DNA sequence: TCATTAAGTATGC
DNA sequence: GCATACTTAATGA
């Protein structure tokens, strides 16, 4: 296996305050792993043996409800840590992670997390910060689920994905990983049929353009109007 | 307003 | 050509 380059980590928040030799130490303890689209990375409830840094691709994090429904909690973009159960003081994973697109990730044994937190300046603080941000995001979508109409929730879900993974093209902002209508329904607590109808309507209205597993938002401002910012209510 | 049922078309390995 | 993704209409809570 080729030696990993320090440039992989420089500039990323958890490692921002570290010098080259420290980053070298961290990299030398990492294993790089590849996952095909759809592959499971870890499962809810299993022993958290490893934490990860996503180098390339997108990870979908989901929880399973009592009656077996999947709920997509969030997506992880390149450069982010995930599977950081130790930061939550847990020894099992709180959710299931799978590759939304083909992924490359660095993996470390959990025991090293405490080691890193103790030895490297800013590592713990930065990871707690991202955990806090994610909790805030999850809380936001939860209250949305309870208070907002389906159309607003789907509009916001598209905007969230575009914000995190959006890559600008001439046609508009494209969501950079494959998404099915089923996936979107799992993020918004609705059915794939409703999502399909909404996307069809929005396509006719010129707001989005979608083909299978692929969505481009051609008029983001109009989606914002449909979302929590300015929906039909109030 | 939205889920469900059901029955269809399109797409890609 | 089969499984998967997606569309659409009808019905009813």
C-alpha cells in the first residue's frame, strides 16, 4: 500500500493546528479503505471499533425505527470525520453508515481517538464542534418534520444536500452523489410517490432537472421560497 | 393534504 | 431481459 500524503489532512479542521510531523504520525496509523456505492461502512448498535475520515465520496447515515423504516439522518461530505462514537462517549455506533457514492476513507482504531484528543491541540475541540453542528442540524430537521408540510420539507432536504455537496454546473447546482426518491422520502418522512410527484411538478416548473439518481437544482431561489423560509403558511 | 394501492414506463447491468 | 428507478391516476383517510 502506498504511503499516504500529508496534504490529505492539512487544512482540515481537526488537524488545522498540527504541524507536518504530527500529521505524519497520524497518517502512519491510518488505514485507507474503499467502499462501493451502497456498501455498508458500519451498522447501528455494533461495537464502535473504528472512526473514519472521508477523503472522497459521500456517506449516508441512517437509523432504523422500531417498525423497520429507515430514516436518513444526515450526509457526510469529504473532509469530515464520521463514526466518532468516542466523542459521544459511546462504545457502539448510534446509526448505520453506508456509501452513498463510491467512497475512500481513512480509518483508525477507536483507542487512538483518546490518544489524539490528548496529544494533539485542537483535535478534540474541533470534533466536538462538528458533533455539535450535526446535532443542531438533526434537531432542526426533527422540528421541521413535526411542523412543516411535506412540500417544504422536501424542498429543504434538496437545499441541504445542495449546500453540502452542491457542485455548480452551467445548468444549476447539482447534487454530487446519487439520490433516489426513496432516499429523499427517508429524509423527509414521506413516501417515494409524493417525492416523485413533487420532483415532476418542480421539473415542469423549471426549478429542478432530474434523471435517475441525479438531481440538478436549476432555480435554487424558488426552492428556498418553497422551503421553511417562505412556505405557504404564515 | 397526504398515504396507499396499483399499474404502468424507463433505465441500466 | 430482468431488477431497479421512476411516473401517474385513482381512492380514501
